[in-house]
C-alpha cells in the first residue's frame, strides 16, 4: 500500500494536483500519512470532514 501511495503522490505532484487520502481510521494510518508527506486527509480518526478555504472562495463558504 505504501508503494501505491508513493506512486499516487508522485503523479499528483507531476500534474500539480493535491492528493487527498481518505480512510484514515487510526493513529497508525495517520503516522503513515505523515511519513509519506500526505498532508490532506480525512477519515473517522479526525471526526467529521471540513471544507478547506481555497484562493478564490467567497466569504459565504466559510460558514458551511
């Protein structure tokens, strides 16, 4: 699995896209993500997901 994640991280970097890893269930998953440098992630380990503000977002999206 780590090799596949490394490959996807490389592909996302090559195309200038963010890699968002889903399914983080526990501390071990979180640590693997840290070691691989995957900063965008979601899963039950963190609670509910939240929208990240992006350049160009309107102020209306901040309270969603």
